[in-house]
C-alpha cells in the first residue's frame, strides 16, 4: 500500500523518540499499535461486508434465474397437461355418447321384447329353443341319500374298491 523503506521507518522512530521522549514512547507506540489494529479490523470488516453484499447479489440473481426456470417449467407442464387432457376429454365424451346410445338401444330392445311377449307365450317355432325349467330343490331328507335331481359324481380313477 505505502512504499516505506527501512531507512524511512528508522528516521520516523528517531524523530518520535526525540519529540515524545523515552518515557512516553512505549505508551504512544502501544496506542498507535491498537489504533492500527482497529483500522485493519475495520478495513477487514468493510471488505467482508462488501463481499457479503456481492454474494447476496449473486444469490439474488441466481434465485431469480431459478424462479424464471421454475415458472417456465410450470407453464410447459400446464401446456403439456392441457394438450393431453383435450384428447382424453374428447374420448370420454365420445364414450359417454356411445354408452348413452347403447343404453337407448338396450331400452328399446327391452320395450320391444316386453311388448312382444306381454300377452303370448314365447314362440318356439322360430328356431329358438325355450329355456329349460330349473330343477326342483332337493327335499329335506336323509343326508347323503341321492336324489333324482343331483348329478352323479364320477369316482376318481385309481380309487376303486
């Protein structure tokens, strides 16, 4: 910082010794040392404050860049979501229309069947066979006794007596 040579320092110390005197010189030197230490600490604190401000400014710039990137990503995700949801919504709508159409056809067929069979027995000559009547439930009797309605069970092979 200052270009001070050894001879200049010696000259200043000799002048200080003559002006201040040998009794007060140690006390003055101590005070000057403390003042120089304070000045150095002050300069160091100012440097660190300036460095913190620079770092804070850089962090704010970085934060702003990250926020911009996040907003850009959110906008991109919204656009992608909208582009995906549109075909899905159209597909759902067409499925609902098809479902309503099928339900209408089923309802119409039921009405036709109900109106055609409301007063008459089913027509067995049209190529369709009537459904068989369900087998009667077995009556309460001896357990294990076969009834005519139960199917015969085949014995597994290899277990014959």
